[in-house]
C-alpha cells in the first residue's frame, strides 16, 4: 500500500503549501511532499501534477490558474461553473475532472480572500453574507471545500487504489454562548431597579413575574443550565460553552463575574470545555481582550484556549492576530449572524492564513453553520422551518464528512415568548448529532 503522495508543480509558494497541508494533512491524513516540476518520480509512486501546462503523459493533473503564485491582494474575477450540481471556482478550459483549479478554489474560500477586499460592513463592523460570492451564486449552504476534497480523494483512489487515504467522518459539536446567565436574578440593585422601571413603563404585566423570580418563587427564564446538563448527559455529548466576563455595557449584559451567582455558574460549567466570549467592547482592543481572558482563567482555575467573538465581530486579519497574541489557540467565530451556511466553504477546522503576511498561523478556526438567533431574528423562520434548515445542514455535513457545529444560547431555551417551541428543535438536533457521533 502506497503511504505517501508527491506533488509536482511549477507554482510552489506559501499559498500552495497551506492548501496542501489542509487537504492532505487535515482532511486526507496522508504523507506528502512538494517537488519542482521536472524532478524524477520514484517508480510506482503516487503522483499529482499541479501546473499551468498539462503533462504530456496520462497523469493525475490539476490545472493551475496562477492565483496561488500571486503575492498580493487585489480584486480578481471569480466566475463560477456549475457541474453536476457542484459549483467550481477558478474554472479553466476543459471539462470533467480537470475543469477547475481545485487548489486555488480551496485557498480562496479558506483564506477568506473576499473579506480583505473593499466591502460594505454592517452596523457592527461585520462582513455581510450578501457580500459573499457564495451567497450571490447560491452555494452558501454547501460545504464546497469539503465536497471538492472528496472529489479529489475519489480521483486519487481511482489512479492509485493502494494509496492510504482517510475516509471523511462527520461529527457533531454543540456550542452554547452565555451572553446572559440570568434575565432577572443577580443583576445588582441598580440594574434590577432599572429593569423594574422599564417594566412599569413598557410592560407592566411583567412586573409580577419579575418579583416572583427575585423572591425565588419562579425560575429565571434564562437559567436553563439544569436542562442543558440533562440533555448533554442524555445524548452523551461534549459541548463547548463560551462565557462573557467583561464589563456591562450597551451590548454586554452578563452578570458581574465576581458575583456569587456567576461564580456558581462557572463552577458547574467547568466540567465542560469553556472558552471566552470576548465582550463587544474588546473588539480591536487587545488590552481588554487579554484582561478578560486572564480573568476567566482565574475564575476557572485553568487555562483558556478557545473563544468566540460576541456578536460574531470579526475583522480579518486583525481579530485573529489579536486572539493569537492573547493566547487563544482555537476560535469558533467563523459563521454569519444574518445567514446559515458555510462562511468559509467548509465544516472542518482549519488553520488561519494571514493573507497580508502570506503566512499560515497556529490559530485554528472552527466554523459553525447554524445559530438560533439567525433562524429566529434574521431569517424569521418558524420553528418548523428552522428545524428543516437545521436538518438540511446536518445532512450536508454528514455527506461531506465535516464537523457540524451549532450555536445556541441558554436564553433561547426558555420556552417563553418568541422562543416557545424552540427546545424541540434543539433536542432533535442533539439526537441527530449524537447518532452522527456514535456511528463512528
């Protein structure tokens, strides 16, 4: 059985090296090397040619568009060719297996090249899904990178049946953002009084409910941690929680991290993986980000290596640089607030590539594809429609062998008001995800 692959190319450089590691190390788990075109291959060796000109012999070949040989960021044409219901980026002359520059397509998606180009950000400074090629061309709901790599895997095995390539396996990771541990409890005298005044002016019917919660006669609607414990134990799942510990403000509403109530919440969550949910105000403020990370580490009494940006505020490459400088090793922000789908075209973790520095960094990006607030607020889906959307995305991930990461909030599981009937969606997703994990 062949244990390695040799890639012959006339387009070597940092972009190709990055793509090769993602495809052959992270996805296919096969040893590989990159050699200059014209070097002699070993007899019987598995080989792949990536070049501008097609090899004279009948070799496994990916045409090079020249994009990976570039070393600057500029607006380029990105036509899309649909073939067998699969969108192909960087299409070139020809049909069938060699119809597009697969390596450039993968790099373009994972590097988030389009997010470095001029675009209209939303009110929170976020790159909008409507600005993305995937949204405009109708493939945002497809993990195209994973599909392309599966296509390449099939081609490699067709040419080299003895090559030992890892088969794609899907898995499920539920994640919970704790923006507000409680809706009413633990807010302190000033915030509690302010909430009472707002109720009196805008929603008098809620005053009685607020008083009952404060008196301990009724549970806080956001206090769904017992429920979450039960569900994760029932379905044998290992969730990741992201917790805010920053100062309160217009967009930061969590409890004082030093309060007794918040310490109790952190203590019970500590049995799971817990990451930082940096405050809104910490965006582009490295000093505040570092302080919040250190504070969470003190409260948990262990290192914090994971994060997800509050409001999904991410600006490339600055945000990733700041996270890495603060000691974050894994980030879960890669996804859209206003749409479901695959922002980077993949459902697999991948290393961050700093396009300005033309350098692969150690920070690992874990993309998510669906968020509760996206379905309810931005897309205005009914519970039935949201459930269908979640199921469709899970099926896409299972077909391509990725990691289905969901983003839910403790507050949206209250089964009150606009979130009535959303627990059923959550539980169905957990059941499907558990089956996905235990089919391995």
